[in-house]
C-alpha cells in the first residue's frame, strides 16, 4: 500500500498538483522513515523493508539509510515551507 502512495506523491510533485498538501504528506513519510531508521540504528538491526525487491544493493545499512532519510526530510520540509510562504 505504501509504495503506490509514494509513487503517486512523486508524480503529483512532478506535475505541480497540490504541491503544499503533497509536500506535507512526503514530509510525514520521511519523518516516519527516519524514525524507523533511528530505531533500527539504535537496536543495531538491519531493516529490510523490501522496497526495492531484488535490487539488494539499494538496501542501505541503518546509518546510511538514516542519513539519506534525513536529507530527504530536509528537502521535503523546505518544499512545504516554500509552498506555505508562496500562498
């Protein structure tokens, strides 16, 4: 259920449809993913969400996944903030 929603959010951002609402949704997703990565890092566990199927080279270790998620969270929050200022 989550991958189609993520894909839909990406497409809607690309076509600039309801950007503020979609940016808020993506910020929420990235915040959730970051929490999971922090918990995984804290427990020293490997978390495989299965998001990329057979592309095992995309399954990053928890510290790298956390860094990636935090960078994407900053970009999503910045987009949401920009949309708030423009309206």
